[in-house]
């Protein structure tokens, strides 16, 4: 007997073949539905890390270019896709620079760096 291009010896094998296809499809869908949320979470965490790296780098540059008449609080909108508030205060013998922003997950983040006073 031939069904759908597959040669079957008797009618009992037709049900077994259908069962194999259903189990294989179930396993494939289970794997796909498990992997897709993991990939999405990895993309979000990668974006958070990229934002943190950019803000840290720009804060470092701001501390290097610091002079005595620099304003203490500055808001930057061009660093990342959200407002970054940079606060620079003297903490003798250092300057303390902190950047605050809301990340991709709408959580508040803060990065602080120190620089020697000139």
C-alpha cells in the first residue's frame, strides 16, 4: 500500500507514521518557542550593555575636558536615545562625575567615575 509517497506494509503503520510526524512537529515547535524568547532577552541585554558603555565613555571624556567653570549638572540627549543627566562635583582631591539615565527596560542606572583635580 502506498500513501503520500510512503510505502506502508499494512494499515497499522499509517497511524504510527502520523504519530511520529506529530511528535516531531511538537519537538520542533517546543524548541523554537523556547529559543525565541531567549534571543529577544539577549538583544535587550546587549542593548543595555551598549548604552552603559557609551555613557561611561562619554562621562570619561567629560571628566577629561573638565575645567573649573563647568556647570555642575548637564543633561545630554544626543548620547543615547534617552536623557542622560551628568553631575560633576568636587570631592577633594578628586572630581566625581555621575551619569544617570533610564535604560531600555525603563530601569534607572547610574555610573560614577573619579578624576584628579587639576
